[in-house]
C-alpha cells in the first residue's frame, strides 16, 4: 500500500476543504512548487490514494435533510443493489450485535417511512435499530 508523506498530506488537507482548488493555489498554501503539486496529485490518483474529486452538497438543498443511521442484523448477505440505493450514503461492517451500520439520507420523514416499510419486507433483514439525526454538527465527504 502506498505511503503518504508530509507533502502529500499538505496537498490532501487543501483538497479536502476544496477539491476544485487550482494547483497554483495549492502550491501557494502548502509552499510546494506547482509542478510538484501536479505530479503528486497525479501519482496519488494513479495509486488510488485519491479515488475521486467530489463535492459536498447542502443536505436540505439536495433534498437530503432527513438523515438516519441504522444498525442492521442480516440473515444472509445483502445484494450489491441494496448498497447502490440512492438513499444509502455510507455502509460499514461492524462488530457486536449488529452486522452493518448504514448512513441514509432522505427528503423528509415520509420518504424515510416508505423506505423502512419496504426494507422490513426484505428476507435478508433480521433486525434494525434506527437513530434519526436531529442536528448535523460536522459532516465530511
């Protein structure tokens, strides 16, 4: 697995704040020459350290203001299509009583309710416990 050195870490810190930062601006902020910034960004992308450049949306403006974390116990593996649902934003295998922790986003409680009703019909799902987010304090991409 590739290693990240101090220069790469500086570049990544700038990109995390704004993935559209110009190479010239990254160079100025990090004190690294623009040509070096460009080469390192290309190398990190080729090595898979940087897998994509993306955006962070305002949840409410994107109709994703109703955020839910759900612990799930399964009877068998869920099909890949389950994780490709547009509401599923993150999914983690976890230890303990539950198998998965899933972060989901919805427009509102009605959309969530329709989702959970359909989820309960899936034979792979044994048990869930749901926690609704009341305030978003910090969220990273």
